[in-house]
C-alpha cells in the first residue's frame, strides 16, 4: 500500500451508533469529525500509557 493511500477503518455497529449519537446531539457536526477526535484521543492515551508522551 502506498504511503499516501487512505486507511480504511471498520466500526462495530455499537461504535457507529455511539458516533452517530454524538453527531445527532450536536457534539460534532459530522461523523468524520467525531472519528478524528476519537482516534486522536486514543493515540494520546496509548502514548501516555506506554511512556511515549
């Protein structure tokens, strides 16, 4: 896979429902915004747990 190719992420139905709920309640304007936020926070958490932050 080329480095500039987008990565595909599959969500479980429960994850998709949670993301959609955040959008419907106005926390995020689009599901893609919510996903970026969740991924960013997950990366920060992993780095902190492993002493990389």
